[in-house]
């Protein structure tokens, strides 16, 4: 889960998509529901930890929930942006 400053939620979703592209992945921005804006990222397992580390450097991110990722196969990650009102 990513928690941006409220005024940056839409731009943050775009930034997550651009970052996914730099890791050879794809991202799809969902429809905001309440204060949540989902972004689905499909990424190779061996790149997931690096992707998560890179997310920490995106301006506007307050928190990133830690999770262990498998290192094999393709993963679909749900990046949940909160505060997207």
C-alpha cells in the first residue's frame, strides 16, 4: 500500500506505471473507489524486490507495506494508493 499526499494520488499512479515499464513490466491503473486507487503491476519475480525498492524513491510516497515476493515466475502485484480522494 502506498500513501501519497492526497493531491498527488493520480500522478503517483502514473509514476508507478512508468516505474513498472523501466523494469520491463506492465501496469494498469484501476478506478478509484473512495480514497483507494489500485494499480495492477505484472512483473517478473526476480525483479519484484528491486521494483519495491525503487518505489521507495518515488516522490510523494509516505509508506510502503513490506511483503516477501517469490523470485520465480511472473507476479501480479496490487499497488494500492490510499488517500486518492
